[in-house]
């Protein structure tokens, strides 16, 4: 049974998780997710939406095989998961995560790797790992700490509480809370809009944010010119800046561009 599907719509790729009833992240799903990322990376798509079928986004990792695995086997599996999550997070194109229902454990850690996360109003997030005496194996706690601060990240991890989407948005962990019925349409509309933008500039902003995460504003500033200046030689920028100057000189308002760069 296929547990991960890949579709395209208006220059936007859509990866959908499908492992009912809980959309557990199985080894099969991991393999299919990696294959989907291969296809996305080698395609012409300009944005990616990550979503899940069913009532809930994901309850996290498929723990059923874990007790019979050796420590080495478990580590190998978890490193594969971590590598896939890192790969998704580091895609050069904009990524949008759409979360409905329960989003726990590894499911939450995967969703929060998206550049932008929208959640339905009834969505709930949680670090369920504490309930089985382990830690967030896919980098969840420190990614939440990046956005909400250490104290809130530790509180949520300590208690494994179910955190409503509204609270996650309040603390800056996710971007928007939408009516459940509007989640997919609004998320796709945002991704389509992002896909119409300048891809190299999107990728540059992602690179700057990674530099900032690594070492704060000092490291990001040190990388800034090396990341930013090549944009001026891109086809998009060489088209857009003169056109914008012309519009400004004529007082015609804001120009609209058809960006084509990859």
C-alpha cells in the first residue's frame, strides 16, 4: 500500500501522507517520502505543500517494530528519518505544511520543518515522546525553542500536553490558524502565490535564515553579501529592477512581474 503520494498543481508539488488510521511514520513511508523528495528536487516545481489524508495529520513514529530491533538498527532507522526531515527542511523552494487534527511526535517534528505552517482551528500539537521515556528524535524540541523560546519548549516536552493550534500560533511556532474546511484551499493558494515569486530570492532568504539559526545575526550578516549579490546577475533581477525603475519614474504604481528563474 502506498503511504506517500506526490501530485502537482499549478507549479506546486503536493506530498500527502496516507497511513490510516493514524498516519504513523513507518519505514515504508520514509522510503516513499525520500523518493518523493527526489522527484521534487529534480522537477520544475516552484513550491511544495506537505499534507496528510484523514482526520489527523500524524500520531508520530510507527513504534510497533521498535522493541524487536537492536540498538544499532534503531539508530540507523532514526538517522534515516532525521536525514529525510533535514532534506525536506533544506529544499531551496518554499514549503508549506498543512496540519489538521492531532499532530504528535515525529509527525509534529516533520510538519514544523516546513517554512510556513498553517493549521486547522481544531488541530493540536504535542511531543508524545515523553510518554514513552524518550526524547524528540527528529529535532523537535530545539526547533520549537527557536520559535517559542527554551522555557515554553521544555514545558511542552516535559508534559507531552496537547497544545491547541491557537496557542502554537500565539507563540510563533506556526503561522496561521484557519477554519478546518478552509485549510487546504488557503494553504494551496499561499503556495501558488509563493511559486509565482522569484525562486532564487526565496532560496537566498532560506539560506540567510539557516545562517541566523546557526550563529545569530552576526553569522547571517557575514554571509549576507555572498548570498545576496549573485541575485543581481540572475535573469529575474535583471528583468525586474529596470522595469521597477521605469514604473517608478512614470509614477504608475507597483509593477507585476512574471518570474521565471529556478
